[in-house]
């Protein structure tokens, strides 16, 4: 039996939505964060959460709160993320985080690929 599992995005990055809701322009946020327009564009267009440390996330929230229009409450890191629970528990889920299992699978794959009995040699007559 072969299980096929399509990865779905469980944690979505919502910066683009937050910026649109509060009329925040990318160039203004880039200037406030002291980053390039290209870096701001990449952050805004990201579908999944980019790798940001706590300091960067704090600076981003502070900048968003300063630039936001019609702000009824402060923008928090939780506002920038949207989480949906995975409805399926695929059998290979533990392989995603297990470095040992990933290395073992890679080693097994390499040993199968280098097995002389499994390789075929073409003979030209």
C-alpha cells in the first residue's frame, strides 16, 4: 500500500493582509525597518512565515503599529500568523523532524542505488 500525502501549509504568513487592512505601504515599512525595497517585497509576498528571530518580529510589529491607520488594537506577532490544524496524520510525519531517520533513509537509498545486482549493463552486439 502506498500512501500519498500532499503537504499543505499549516502556518500562513499574513503580512500582506495586515498591510492592506491598515493601509501600510511597503516602501514606508521598508524605510521604518531599514531594509531594502526588495527585501520588503519578499517579506510581503511570502506565503509561509520567513525565518525571523524575536528581535526582528518585535521591530516589525512596532513599525506596523506606528504606520497603521484605523488601529483598534496593537498588531502582535499572532496577527501575522494564521495556523490551521493538520486534519490528517500521515505515516511519514515523524520523518520531517527526525534527523536520524532522514539520514538512515538517505543511506538506505544510496546503498540500493549502488547495489551491483540492481544495476543493468547494456551490451551492444
